[in-house]
C-alpha cells in the first residue's frame, strides 16, 4: 500500500509542477508581474493533480505486473500516453453527452494551433508526472525458486551440516 501511495503522490506532484508553471506563465503574460499574486489566490493549477495521480496508478500497476524496473524514457512515454488517453476519453464523453448536432459541430471547431498546444501541454504534463514516479517498487515479491534450484540449495545445506558434524566429532575425540 505504501508503494501505491508513493507512486500516486509523486505522479500528482510532477503533474502539479507542470500545471503550476504553465498557469504562472499564463498569468505573467496576461497580468504582468502582478500575475504571480493572482496565481496564489487561484486554484486553477490544482486541476493538474488528477491526471498525475492516474499516471502514478498506471505506473504502479505496470511495475507490479509486468516490469520490475522502468527507465526514465519508459515512464515518460507511459505517462504521456496515459494523459492523452484521459484527454481523448474526456472529450469523447463530452461529445456523447451533448444533446444536439449543433453543439457537436461547434465543439469540433478547434484551430490546429490550439489543438497542438493542448496536445503538447498534456504530453508534457504526463511525461513529467511519469518522470517523477519511482523507477521500481520498494516492496517486490521475488519469484519463487524452481524445483531444481531448491533441491540444489537443500543438498548444499545437507553437505554443510555433514561437514560441521564431522568437524565437531573430530574436536571431541
């Protein structure tokens, strides 16, 4: 359980960093130097915690099931893919919940540069969240030994015990 909390918290923190920096840049561009003060009173950047937490949960699941250790590039790739998947799923849900074709038509009217900015921002958010997650779990269950390896260890232990008994008997006589 500690591993799960560790992955989720670090993923959320990494995503929060990107959200805070992008909100700070936006406020600085719009409001100037007083934008930092406005940023501290605005919880807008906290919306980045949720995707990072999901990235942490996905990476925890991957290290629990398939991979024993993830390198930085793998974590960044899985993080970016997870956040983009969340973005597409959220947008698809929004489109399916709209009541008229009029809403769908105008919601699809996105300029290419805006779409590119959204994709880059979300990929960055996922990549930094994945990079902030640990490379491996602290508490791993090692695979059990096969029969042959267990038998070899047993024979080795028997041999050591026999040699110890012989040495004790030599010392007594």
